[in-house]
C-alpha cells in the first residue's frame, strides 16, 4: 500500500493543472462506478490524475493505480481494495483496467463488496463494457474520451474559452459565430496545424517525434489491446497491421471487400471483422448508407482513417486534400451526431442534414433540390447562407 501511494503522489507532481478536458465534469456526478474508455494517446490517464488533483482529497482517502504495473502479477486487486478501505479509502482510481485478467468480474466483486467505495476506471476503446462477462452495465456509467476537437485545440493552443456549439445553432448562426472566433484567432492557420498534429494531446511532449510515436501507438493498439481482448492469433494481428497500412494510402474509399480481402490475404467475412476491430480501436471509421439495421458482417459503404493526424502519420504518400477534408468532418461530427454516406453528396448528418465538403470555390450545384443541405467549405474564414467554413464543424464537441 505504501508503494502505491508513493507512486500516486509522484505521478501527481508531473500532472498539469491546465488544459483539462470537459469530460472531467462528468466525474463529479454522484455515480459509485464510472468507466472512461478511449483510444491510446487521447489523455485518459491525465484526465484521471487531473480529477484527483483538483477534486479529491489528496490523503489516504484517494488512491490511483495503473493495472499494467507488474506489482499486480502477484498482488490481487481485490486485496488492494480491501486494504485501502480498511485504511479509510473512499475513491479508487484504476487506470488501464483492460490489462488486468478478469477485470470485469474483479470490478463487480469490489463494487458489491465495498458499498462505500467509489471506483473510477479507464480502459481501452476496444472494450465492450456492457457486454463484459460480469455485466457491469447495471453498476457502472460509461463515457468515451475522444481526441481533441478543433475547438479544444484552439482553447489549448491560444488560451481561449470557446464553448461547444449545437449543430442547429451552427447551421443557423455560423456567420455570427465565425465573427466572434475570428476576432480572437486566425482559424485557417490554426486549422492547418490541427490537421497535422492537433488531435492527440501528447504532441506537445515532443513535436519532433510525434508522427513516429503516433505510428507506434497505433501498432500497440493492434498488437496489445485488440490481440488481448479478442484473443487473436499472430496471423490475425498481421492481417490487421497489413489492412491498416493499405487503408492509410487509400482511405477514404468505397471498399470492394472481395478485392481488399485478397490483398490482405484472408476471407471476406474475416476482412469485415477486421474492419470492425480497427474501428473499435479508434483507428478507422466505417460509414454506412443506412442508419439502422447494420449487421455485424455487413460491409461498410465507405472507409476513413479515424482522424487527419493518422493520415499524415500512416501514409507513405502525400495526403490528398479532399480525403483530409472528409476525414476531418467525420472525426469531428461523429462523436456527437450520427453520420451516414449520402446517395448524391458526401454525408447525411443526424438523419436529416445533407452535407457536401469541398474547397472555397465549391458551389451548391450538387445539392440543388435537396432540402436542409449545406456545403462545408475549406479555406474560408466566413460562410454565407448554406456555405459554412469546414473548420467550424470542429466546434461541436
């Protein structure tokens, strides 16, 4: 116990007190068990430590541990929880729960055994918390932490306080909102920087090695998180790595599953499963034309890498501007509104809004006759009528 507290206090000393993600406010709600999942590198550990530093008593009542600590190879988590409660502990912060064997059953046991103990834990984005063997869905509240939105990046980089914007407000009042932001910052320069390195908070740790580290993070998500959670063999891991490499130089595109499975060297059904795994690791997006009725083995209508930073890090060739625009749009909108492939445009958002992405000279010709349709145009600071700056769709979360 003494070692765990010592490690916790050392981690707190290097935890920044600024640039706190909005999700931290959710942790203040009176829920006995809270789970935060997300991709590698989006800041789950930092969020947990910032919450402890700013909102919890820093004495024997609060303890943070990371379950990838080798200490847990010989020391059961339930024993640690028992000792912690006996010493007056009230809030247990558990990081990387997916690295602990039978994590869900253990958390269920601790929750049921210690009625006055609050548990906040983080886990990989691949986890299906509600489908775990112990069925934590009846005990825990879950949320997903995504990478930085363009709005968050502006606030962090330029010390601003831009609030989130509801989609309907953005569509109706985008000129007024753009004026307010343009009075504080030049968004187009910031937007180009964000596309290259703004999605992951760890960029500032060492900008020179960011792309290298991001590629390594993606590889570990496959070789460690996906492999362990789905008990994948080495052949499946190689298929996943090969598939991600192929997608890095081709996405976004409408996949021919038969040809793609041949390139990877596996069957059609396996290929569709591999795509599902990559999406759960927040490495790609699968988009469909239909909003409901998507079956497990249904082929997606379009594939995207998860975010523009991944495009720059993973691609062996120059990043296509049009692909970059679409990828940014999907990445920024999908965490808060459903996005589908549109039949004669790029996207349908929230089942009713048609959006076409393009450059600053993009016209509405393709959208003629479509009600509730808009252009998300790159390269403009202000929009007009149904033409909205692309960067403004990064204000939604």
